C-alpha cells in the first residue's frame, strides 16, 4: 500500500510518502509534527522564536519555555561546535560577527543570555529538524518505508526502499540539468543541499551563505551536499561546507567523502531558477 500527503509548511512544499505497513493516521500525525516545528521556529509570523528574537535584538536574555525551541537550541549548540563554528543560525550582517558566539545558552536553566544584539533564523535547519520529528512519528506509528521531502533540497527516508535496498537519488548539476552531479543511496537517512546559486539566494544578508567568522557573503558559485542519519545534522553540514574556507572545508570533508560533497561551479552559465533539486531513481 502506498499513501501520500502534500501540504505547504516552512515556506515550501512538503510531501510525505508512505509504503506498506503503518497506522492509518501515520502521515497526518507526521504532518502535524512538521507543522508544530514550523509554528515554533518560524520568523515569518508570531511564534516562540519571534518572541525570543525581540528580546535578543534588544540585548536581553530570555527563558525558553517552548519544548521544540529548546530542543532545537540544544541541537544547534552541538552542531555549531561540530561544524567548526560554520553553522550559525545567528549569522546576520546587521550584527557583524556576533552570531552564536554572542549567545550563552544554559540548558539546565533553559535560558539564553546575549552579550550583544543578535537574532535567530533557523532556515534550512528547521526543515531538517522538522523532518526528523516526522520520521520519529512515522516509526512510532509502525511505518517501515517512507520518503519525505521539504522543498526538494531536504529529503529524509524511513527504512529501505519498498522494493528493497537503499533509496537511490540523483542530484543534477545546477548549471547543466542533464548532467548528474552526484548519485547517493539513503537508508534511514537524510540529505541536504545548500547552494549559492538559484532559488533561495536572493536575500543573502540573512542566508546560509554568510561566513560567520567574518560576516562576509560567500558569492562564489558553490554547491554542497551532506548525508546524515538526522536531517538537522545534514542541514548544518551542508551549510557549513558552503561557507567554509579551503582549510575548514578539508577538515569537514575528511573521512566522509562518500557522504559529504562540495562542488565549486564554473562562472558565467545561466542557472535554472530551481537549482537545488533531487531526482528519485525508481
């Protein structure tokens, strides 16, 4: 049996596909999990995050009483360290190089303090974090095979392909759509694409292409792909690879070159508007 739910959330189109076993309400429960994350982490309408940002931008601390926001901050603190400081949801040219380094997060007290004004923008991390929550719900509901996508640049799968083995995906070259950039297989994993070209790069002052160490915008045409067990981790790594200098990129890629990829693209060729796309190979 195959089942599908499509809806809009986190500013993009979300698709959840279930194959085989699982409770009848599994996909609806997964949708609700994604929407709950969006409600907590969005900066585009009133939310726990916008309320927090109001205080942070005024240079004041705040207690974190929203469970999803707290869990996201715990994950971000860990990922900021593991990506050499290159994944930074507080990177914002308005505040120079402040970023996450200006934040003191006390897990025990569930409280944030800041040394200067900052603001959080969860961006792609929010999609990966939401897909992780949805996958957990699907597993709890007995689903053994599913494919979830959020805007095509964020994909997660539960279990194996319904025909057995990994889920095969081809990622086209963003400048030459008929050419395959990389092929991957996922089993209980997630993949994230980050890019400095194409859709989603029109407001770089608060986008993934800011290098937190010096607040510069990485404008060179680059394309990063990361695979991880968790979507939030994949999103953080693809973002970090995108903005990394040569030395840090080598450190992040070292030992993981079959699951992490960084491509420096040629200049001067027209780029399709939707550059971050993945093809599912049936």
